[in-house]
């Protein structure tokens, strides 16, 4: 049975002390303060009730993950992976965090929480999500085909070189253009490979793509503009549809899990 207790005159002394300390409620032994509720309201622009619900779920998540232990070596491995994927050193990462006023200790705590959540989801949530059938994915696609519209043309500057080292140097420093040929062209989505199109779709205006070997040399592109919109057929985006379906199902499964947990949780309301 859900144990939500609103304290009244019988616990007046305790209630007054809690109000002084700014505690609004205690969820599974973890306090939620009035200041936290106000902060969530202001930062996320949600109602007071929504803010309280979000903080209750936060405390329930903490309770659910309290027995999951993350070692320092696991955190080190996660940080090493991040630096490798982004091609910079630990020192560079620490410098970036300092610029954002995030301490190294706080960052490691965030990494530990991220690992805990992944492990918790793997152990408790993933098994609740069945593999979708092709019919189910097609139905998901048909609900919002506009989500899968993409630009049909790409206005770019093409940079070409017969030497890979020259191309790499140019991409690191575009001022080093010796040995680089360039021209402004428009690429049509239907006339280029799907891998090149995906690369262009992931390139922001003013940014360069990675270089590739097209059989006649090494080429890279600078994005100028994307134009026209066309729907990609289901068979072409099936993997993307499956990923988005799983994200939606995971969100629903998480909500259901914590709704059930909330129904039997100890939630002591001190100040409503």
C-alpha cells in the first residue's frame, strides 16, 4: 500500500523543524527540499506538481540503484573512451570542464551515475522491451513520416587531392591549401551513395566532412547549404525507425517501472 503521510498536529514539532530546514518530503529516506522544487519549476518551466513528481522519481531512481557499485577503474575507462572518441587528452577535457565551471570530482560523479543508470536499465528495463516486428516498425514509421524527411540537395565546396597526407593537413588547417583543388558544386541526394548522403546530413553549415577515397583521389566537402525536402522510404530508414521505436519503448518501460515502484514507496509529505 502506498504510504503517503501528511504530518499534522501529532507531529507539529517535527514539522516545524523540517520547515525551518526547508524539507518538503522524504522519499525512501531521501529528503526533497522546497528549494529543489522551486529550482526544477524555474529551470524546466513546469508546474509545482510536475516538479514534485520529477523529484520523487529522481529519489526512487537513487533508491533503485543504491546497491549498484561503480569502481574507480570503471569511471577511468569511461573517461578514457570519451577522450578517445573526441580525440583529445585528459588535460584537454579537464580544461573544457573548468571553462564550464564543472569540477573534476563532479564530472566523475556524473560518469558514475551514467554507468549506474546503464547497468540498472540493462538489468531491469531492457528485458521488458520485446523485439519489434517489421509490421510494428512500419506502423511506427507511418505515424510520422515527416520525421524522416531529409534535404534532397547539398550545396558544397568540394576539396580534392591525390595525396591523403595533404588532405589531412588541409582539414586540420584550411590555410594549408597547397596541393588542394576546390570547386563549388551541388550534390543531389538521389545521385550519390547513401553513405555520402548520411555524411552530408550530419554536417552542419560551415563545417567540413571527413575525407574519403572516391577511387580517383581523396575528397572532402564543406557544407554551404541544404535544400529541398524529401521523404526517405521505410526500407532505407528501417534501422533508424527501430532505434527511435526502442527509445520510445524504453521511456514507456521506465515510466511504468517507477509508477509501480511509487505505488509501494515510502513517501512522507512534510509540507505540501
